C-alpha cells in the first residue's frame, strides 16, 4: 500500500460526526458561563479600582492633614455560603487545595495560581509557584485530578530517574524524576503519580524552576522545593476526587490573581497573528 | 468526502449555522490531535464555547474558521496540562512496540499520531489534515518556520517507522 498521509488522515476520520445540535447547545451553555465570568471579573475589577483610588486619595489627604486619621479600606463581608457540603472539583479549588497541602510540607508562600477543569471528563488541574520561606528559589508545582481511570500500567521507563512503584490496598503509586539537560544546568521535574482503588488518579509534580517554551528552562535552584515523598503526601490526601469540600471551592474562589487556563478571550483576534498562544 | 462548505470567504450567519457548517471538520481535527474521542468531544465543545463567548468579534473576523481552528489548537495544547503526565511522548523509537507484520492489523494512524510529541502531532495535523502551509502552521503555533519544518520532519520520521507502508516521501 502506498498511501499519502493526507489521504489516510481524511479517510480515517471522515465517518466521525459529532451530534451537532448537542454540541451547539453545550457550547452555548459554556460560552454563556465564560461571558458571565468575564462580566463578574470586570465588575470586580472596577470595584477594586474604585476602592484603591478611594483609599489612595483618602490616605493622601490624611498625610497632608496629619490631624486627621488616615482612612482604612472598606471591608466587604464575605458572601454567605452553605456551611457544609461538597461541590464539583474545579481548577481553582485544586490550586487552593494544593497550596494548603504544600504549606504543611514546606513553609513558604504561593503565587501565580492557575488551573483548568473539564465538564465532560471532570478532570481538574491546578498550579502555582511556591517560594520557600528560607528564601531559596521558587518551584512551579502542578496537580492533576482525573476521576474514572479504569486501569493504567505503572512501570518505570528508561527516561525516568529515581523511579519507584509501590502498591498498597489496590492503589498504585509511582514516583520519578524527569531530567532535561539545558544551558546552565539541569531542569528537574519530580512527580508523584497515584492511582487509587476507586479509579481516581492524582498526579503532582514540582520543578527546580520555570519550564519555558521550546524546551528551555529558567533554573532557580538545584533541586525542586518538594521531594517525591512530600508530593506523595500531597496526592495521598483523601479529599481529591470529583467532589470536594465546599470550603475548598470557597478558598479557590478567593485565590488572588487566579488564571483560568481555558479562558481564551480572543484578545489576540485584533492583534498580531503571532500573538502568544494561550497559555 | 462530504465536507461542509467552506466558510473561509463568507461571514457566518448564526452561531448554530456556523457550528453545523464547521463542527464536523473541527471534531475530526480534534480526534487526530487527541487520539481520544471523549477528549475530542470535550475539546470541540470547549472551542465552540470560546467562540460563542466572543461571537460578536468572531463573526466580524476576516476568517472565522481560521480563528476557530486556532482556538481549537491552542486549547488542545493548553488542555494537555490536564493530562500532562498521562500521555508521555515517547522519544525513543525502540520503546515503541514494533509495527505488526500483518498489514491487515497494522498500527492505526490515530494511534500512531498519539505516540508523537504533542507539538509534533499538531504540526502534522495542521499541515496534512488541514492543509495549512508551513508559514500558516508556524504562525498558529507561535513558532518559526524553521522550527515547524524541523518538527514536521521529526514527526514524519517517526511515523515512517510506525507505518512503513505509508508513502511519506510524497506527503512531505
């Protein structure tokens, strides 16, 4: 057989057709959700800007007239929510949960929260940048939660460094490192990959810097800030699953500067065709 | 092949019409990128959700289909974060199972594509399924023409090993 690749591609998928009515309806629903989120964010931004301006101008007045106390920022009461219960795991809740767990292992602070989730597969992803309290360089840490994993073979492969596989009570845990030779050193990503007996897979990884496009790295430290064993503790937290405590969602909603990795706003439409892809 | 009529040169009417005209091709592209029908369904839905969220701008764009195609590819590359450690691209061909000797049960193309590095796979799908030029592919992925050619060459080399009966010379 002497087949052109292009022809073969077309032939292999030509019979696949999605349910277009269902696709349209689902896309509309998700699209409306994106619009609502944008509107909420722009409203929040406007309110925050007003508050900053108000506080700034009041403090300026206060400093000019030392006899008057400087005003403090108005506090907004937290929205009332149900005290208990669970909710669907989201990207922001994943990032919040990850932050909480990492803080129990290594003292420090987190920035650059981001994540994404899927309403079809119920997968969720959260990431953050962790700055250890000892002042050493940051680590980028990410965590995937993937419910409904029927099976997966856990065995170490040649490219995995310091790889271990352990099995316990129907669960499988694999830890390993990926090492990338780059200018100025080695980019290291340490990973803990847990498949629980209930089919929920939780994977966490931490780097020794920032992994950049085109296989480049900005190395900030010799080793990631978290060991494989510490990441194993993180993925072993029982709350990870398709539904999580509502409190975690509330924490996620309050994450400062959270970025939805799927929120492509199409801004690049009006800009250069080579604008930076998202993300 | 019963492809929907091209909307490249004419502005779309309603969002529904646009999805019906372009959805099948976008979905098939998603299947080639994902190698997984379930994930492809999610990717296609996420793509059109973004298109709908910006519909006013999209329908006024010079080429709404190109816009949607770009959203699809970029969303997929972004989506990979969710499964980053699920799909480990295999760099060393010896790690791959040898192609089955019986042509009747040869390795499926979609499966072979799924064994490429995602970035390489994107180049192959854009070039050979969507028939984009090297320059168009490079612009969509935000990489140089040289990098595009390099990825394409690397991908074809791997596909050639997995699908020895494929005429890749003519394709490239």
